[in-house]
């Protein structure tokens, strides 16, 4: 038996954001946000996974959105995103999406008291906070000097850094451990581990993730997405290497007049621009200009120029 890779955003949405993913998502969120406690009693998945929609990359939204209901009957909005590429502006996008989800709850004239809290849960396949040892980080508004919590906990940013999770199958103890292990290793497994098989939500997640239960078109789409991500990673690595090499070269040349340190810094900055341009060229045939601009932080004028050069 073979399973799809949950770290690919389309696969992630199929597993956790399909119409049949109700119990799976409740278990997953309780595990990652509430240490396995049954805080979430019910939820509604917003904009569930639909294979035909997934095929059009320009019109695709592959994060998972849900309205959750806790044990007190209070509702909150949750945005869950699986991110494998550490692209420029990613941190700002997370905050923007959370703030936008919060602000668009109200129509003109409605009272602010009906606003529901928003939790943005982001799972990364790279380290975002290398200075922190914990693999789960949660951010809320605090007073700058005394670090006192803001009285309303309505926007929270939660991050899970998968590279920091290194437990083996034999070391899994909590439901949180098991879901993290599922995310990291499902594609490498050929059967459902016995320690997960007795958990109904996890067993169902493996069923959805089984390649045998997917159409040929879905598998083709996932393969194309995996290739795209692989190409982007290589493009970023190449751009970083070329940028560093160019930076060192320019730094040495400029160091004769201005000092080697200043020259290297300028070269590295040009390397970052080269990296952004390389990624943007890869995206020209896939995304529209505004989406590329958000992903790379390039201006629309720069992207227009790239399109003209590619003709």
C-alpha cells in the first residue's frame, strides 16, 4: 500500500479538508492546538477539497479553513496551512490572512462584539524559529514593555516546525506525536502502524491518503505539484548559490575601493534579488502577476518586465 505525501499542500487539503474529513480534522486540531484534549466538539469545514478545483492552480486555495465549536459552545475560525517552501514575505502573508479572516466577518453596521477569534495554524517543512527549541510556537498580542496579554485573545498565530520533530515509531506516546509522525512519514509507509490503527480518525486519514483511493487525474495533479515544489526548491538553492558567488565576486572587486565587507553585503543583496527573479520566472506560466508579487515581494512592474522578456 502506498500513501500520498501529506506535506504537499493539495494532499494536505484532501486529507484534512475534504467533506469526509470532519472527524480527522477534529482529532488533528485537538492534538496540535490543545495537547490532545477534547476541546473541539464540532466543526464545519469551509470550502472543502474538490478535485476539479485543485487542477486550476491560479484559482486554487489549498489552505484548510474551518469554524470550530469548543466545549463551552463558543465558535472560532481556524486557518490551517501546510508550507514546504520558505518564500519571501511568508511571515507577512500569515499575519495578513489571519487579519483578513478576522476583519471580513463583519458587514457594514454590524457590532464588533460578534467577531469570532481566529487561529492561524501553519505547519512548515523548514525551521522558522531556529532560536526556539519547541516545535510548537504560539503567538498572541502582548504589551511591549511588560509582556502583559492583550485582554482579547482574538488573533493567534500557531506554528509547527516539522524538522524539529524527530521521534521514531517506537517513541510515539501522545496523539500529538502520532499526527506529527503521520505528516512526516506517511509517504514512506507501506501499511498503517499498529499504534495508529486503533485511532479511528487516524485510520480514516490513512484511507484518504491511500493512492488506491485516488483517481488517476488526482495522482497526476499531485505528481505535478510535487515536481513543481521540487523545482522551486532547486531554483531557490541555485539562486542562493549563484547570488552568494556573485556577491563574493562583486565584494572582492568593490573591496579595492570601498572595502570587502560592504561589497559582499551588496552582492548578497543582489543575490536575493536574483533568487526572487528566478522563482518569479518559474511561476509566470502558473500564477497571475498579483499572486507572483505576493509570493516573491517583486513589484508588478518587475513581473511585467519578466513577462515581456519571456515572449
